C-alpha cells in the first residue's frame, strides 16, 4: 500500500506536515540584459503590485551554493524563478546545477525565453529551444497557467519557441511549436509581451497573472481594486499643432466632454502646455491669450471635480529656440524635429540640456500653472517622455510628488526607469506611468475585454494616454470624439472601475507600498497576516491546487472573493479555507490529473488481487464435488 500513496498525492493538494511560509526566490545575472529586465519585471509584479515576499539574488556576485533552498528537508521557497539563463547562456557551475536540480525535487522551478537552449535547463523543463520569432496565433490547453485564456488566441508578438519533449506544451503555435511547456511541477515560458508594460498583448498576458498558481501548496496575494486614470497631453494646444493644423475641441465641445465625464462618474487629467513659441520671433505666447475660453472651461471642470490640471512643460519646445526659428523648412515633420526636446537632452548636439536651463522652463511652467488655476501642480509629465535624472531632481525641488512618464523597467540612455508604484531612483518622486493608449482603446466590448481583463485580473492600475485631438502624423491617424469617449467610459464602467486623478492614484500607490504581507500555506487553508500603516483598499486572491475556496475571512468576518476590503491601520488576520474539488482538478489539466489517479486505482486493484491470486495458486486446482 505504501508504494501507492505517492502516486495518489500527485493528484491532490500537497499535504503539508507543517505550515509553509510563502516566499519567492528570483535568480538573475547582472551580466545579462535579458535577465536584469525579466528579474526587474517579475520582482515588480510579485512584490510591488501583489506585496508577496520576494528575494532576488544576483548570481554574478553571489554563488548559488551560499543560498539555502532547503532546510531540514523542508523547502524554504514556494517558487523559484530562474531569469539568470533567460539569454540562453550558461554561467552556472556544476555544483550550482546540482544544488538547483536537488531543490527542484520539491520546489517548482520556472524559467523563461532562451533558457532551454542550455542543456541542463532543457532536461529540467522537458523541452528544447528552437529560436525566437513572431507568432500569429496559438492554441491553448487547460492548465493553471492558462486559466481564463481562450482555447485559441491571436497573439501577433515575438516569442521564444521550443520543442516539447518530456514536458507537455500547454500553449503552442499553429505548427505545434511550444510557447509554454510544463514538466511536472516546473514550467518554461517563452512569452515576451509583458503584462502592464505592453498593453496590447491580449489574453495570453493572463499567464503572468497566473504565475503564482505554480507555487508549492498554493498562494495568497493582495491586489489593488480596478483603478483607471486618463491623461490628456498637449492641452489646450501645442506649438506643433499650429503648423500641423491639428484639431482640438472648442470651448463648447470641452463643456460637453466634461458633462459626459460627470454623467459616468469619470475624471480626466489635463496635462497643460502653457505657452506657444512664435516661429517668427521665438517669443512665448501664453495660451490664455489664444485659448482663453478653453482655459476658463478647464477651470470650471476643475471646480466641478471632473478635471485636474497638471504640468506638461512650459512650451513643449527645445529651450534653444533658434533651431526652430532659423529652420527654413515649411514641412511639419521637419519643424517637429527642430523643436524636440524641452527636457533631458538636446538631439541637435546629442548632449544633456544644462540643469539650470531645465529648471528655468519647469519653474516657469509651475508658476504659470499656479497663477492660472490657483494651486501648485504636483504631477509632471515630460513632453515626448524625454528627460533625465537632473530633470526629476529639479521637479522634486519644485515640489512635484509624481512623475507620469511611459512605463520603463530599466535605465535607457540616461533616462531612469519609471515603474508603476515605485520611486524614481534616488528621489522621493513616485512613478505613475502610462501603460495604455486611450485614443486607440477599442470601443467594442469583446475587444475591450481582451485588453482590460488581464490587467483587472492582475490588479494593475490603468493609466491611459490621449492627446485630445484629431491628428495625422505620417502613418498615424487618431480621432478624438465625444461618442468614442462615451463608448470607452461605458465599457470600462462595466468592469466596476473607479476613475482617479494621477495625484490620487499616486497617493494610493504610496500607501500600497507600506502594506506588508506574510503568508503560511497549510494542507486545507492559507493563513495570512497583513500589516497596513494607513487605511488601504485591496482585493484578496487565494488559490490552492485541486481545491476550491470555501470561505475567506478578514479578522474573523466573512468576505466574498473579489470583494474590495478596506483595511484600517494596523495588523489584520486573513484565513482562506479550501476543500478538495474534482471540478478544480479538471481546470488544471484533465489529462495530466486523471493519469496518476487511474494508475493509482490500477495498482490498488492489483495489490488487493495479488494475495487472493497467490492463495489460489498455492492451493492448486480443486477437485469437483
């Protein structure tokens, strides 16, 4: 009988003799750009967004042999993520591989991208690397990693591909090449479109939201409720709009737009450019002189609570304006190239714009905004998303608390990372970056669901950029209409989203960073301690393999799964109870789960039949009566 028990356990939740503390280990290698990028993303997703305890170790500076993965025969981590080999280069010693393979007997291992080009990794994950290519469509099999993903998906993104061998492909392209392979408790993921970084990856991005479902014994995480912030740049007009002839709303159309927001309980961030630069003289003309009626409507909307005006620079034009004034061209694109960039660096010389010049522009914009709207702005979004660390430090000195740039995970050309919910390195300025395009957001419910559902599932705030105009530049054409705005707002409201100003979302993210989560996984329940340093709203997400959630309590009070809970300052106790569920087995992978059950049943029957057959054999043939 003892020989059968391990087989039966394969099909049911792990029976834990002692509670297992939820921890994730990320192994990366600072010699690999791919590894640094991937490790930064995974740590942000798990730790910043879900508050899950994470330890990240650089194998360039720390030997794996000095890290304890198992202690007293018990695993110290519920999940280990290997990004150190994501570029397909093996920098690990034989001893390190041996230690990792031994830990993999109990701890689920996950790796990514080109990792399975490494022979030892290919053996662990049961597949062989085939190369990178753009994939049009994929076929999806049921597995915890693909829960919520349709059986067929249009992907249209770059991915690493592999040939499944001992492992099984749960996502494959139309030619049968795998994008995701599972081998027992381990998984290799070839997807390269990031959840929350690349907004348009579609339903397959749910794989990243499902990543904790590979954790040993199950998991519990906390998530932000669904928040949306819409940001309109370049209002009420911009210098390049004059020579492009771009169309913005009139004052009356803006009034109707703000009435629309009020009708749906929505809000908008107006990122204001204060001055037009004259092509003939280089002088600054305030938009209160050319668009005074629009500025007045903005003030009314701000007073009505549906709009918030913040800073998008003084001019949107390179501070060395002679490039623009002396440019003889009348071609809009040539003129556009001549006016970039207001902050960061000067593309004409390739050198950083002096700090004092950047400060002059941002101080002028700040003081002008305060004069126009009666309050000092605290959110800054750089024109063209171009700036450097000097720019952010100047903004901090001027009292700015939040930077809304594009979502960027690592340093790039002197520009610091801008990661949702994290501070600009070396400053106290919180990043609230855009991660989607409002003007190209689908208006049809099905298409909207494809984009929004993964972000809602992951508890990812959506910051959507618009330019509030009808415009064409080269091959890009965008319309900004009242009807499209209404359809998008209606569509998002179906998900129960709350619209916030960027400064409000920034404050939420600051409070979110103070949340501490400690989780213990048991055989039939998951217990957690949540420490909040201020009041914070959150969602609880608990999961256990082969089981269904039967009850969820916070401080002894029942909570519905998916219900927003507002925690007061202090320490709170969460308990999630589970029971075994055949339905849950089917959701994982009916083929993989039924196989061990059938084998166990067959062996059990054989074990019972064996002594009977042996007794009959010893007795031999019996004579008839």
